[in-house]
């Protein structure tokens, strides 16, 4: 199936991203006003569900040596088998319209699309881990990296590489990334975003979390986009950033923060209809199926900011 989404100019680097807030605000107002809201099937959503099989995504700083080795070995196997480059290629295909720089629909698809993308990678990671560690009591999961913490020490020498190039790609680890106060604004001060525009709470929240928000003083609110830029190297590339293994830890933190916010605001969802609600290229997956991580079978080691 050829997916058709209305999109805007695409930026190749996170450091190149500029956004006309007035223009975007007006476009979002128009989209929301002209889109019939679809009620999410709340009977399928249970944020407190306790399942007998729940994967736990850990804080990366709590990974022990066995888990660190298992993660690295599984990623290496995926690369050697050619599976990793295929997974990166999904993200490189911007026809999926999954970033806010691509327009209002991309902004509203950002969180749901990347939640499914993490699940797809985690399944591949665990399949590789199962082959490498057939006797393991539990399989490796994607850890999360709190942005307020330093770059994961155990990933410092686990550098990304690009197919066809012999040398690893260095990271810069410079610039601006979120502080604890910024995280609080993203989660608890989300209603400050896009002030003056008639948009809903979900739109205001995802605007801040993706990296288009503002602090109360009007300065840029660092979030997802800015962390990509801070890490640098291939992580600064909007298409091929998953080539860096830290991408998965970074987006697990995005997903964790969304989950924390969701528990506080379970009735707020994106205004998406028709194909925009389907998280292509996964033709059978709609936003509705991605609302609750407990229903999806995983949780996070901590839900504190």
C-alpha cells in the first residue's frame, strides 16, 4: 500500500530545524477544527493493568554487566545479519510522516509512531538475544536514558557505523539538553505551549515533548529534538539517527515521559482520522492499539521525573 500523508519541507539535520510557530499554530487550529474527533476505545485502555508477562524497561544506569553485554551483542548480531540496517531504513522513509517538522499530521503521529517503532526494534533485539543466550531467564529490553543524566558511560565506545563506510561515526555531546526543570515544564506545564491558539491538550503536550516548546520566559524548551542535536554525529540526522544505538534509549525516555503524562491525562489523544491514524508501515496498527503500554505488555522501572 502506498501511504499518502500531507507533509511539509523536510529537514535533514535536527540542528537545521526551524519552525514558524504562528504558521504551525494556525495550521493546527484549522486541522483540529475540520477533523471529526474519533473516540478512543477506552475499554481497551488500562493504565494500571498487571499482566503476568510484563517486560520491564530499565534505567540504563541500572544495567548490570550481563545486561550491557547482552544488549551490545544483540545489536551487533542484528547488524551482522543485515536486520539493523532494515530497521534504520524504516525511519529513513519520511513518507511515514512521523515528525512535527513535516506538518501538523506529523506532529500528532510522532509519539504513537515511535512507540510502535520501539516495539518493532525490541522484538528484533530479543530475537537476537534469544539466539545468543538460549538459557537466559529473561531477554534484554530497551533501557531508557534520563536526559538529565550524563551520556550512558557503557555506550561511549559503542559507536554507530554507516553501511558502506569503514569508520565509526563520532558523537559531539555538546550543546543544550533538558534540565530537571525543563522536564517538569514538559509534563506539568504543557498547557503553556502554543498559547493563543485554539488547540487541544494533546497537541500542546506533544509540541513541547518533541522539541518545539518554549519556557515561560520565551526561550527554547529543550526536549527530543535538542537531545538528538546534543548527541550529534548520526543522531543529528533526522533520517538515519537510529543507526546510533543510543537512539533507542533516547526514544524510550520519550515514550516513558509520554506514559507518565498519559496517566495524568488519559482522555487526551491526537486528532487523527483515516490513514493518518494507521502507523504505517505497520498496516494493522492504529493509534488506538498503542495508547496503553501495560496493554502492550511492558512497563518502566521508574515513573518518576
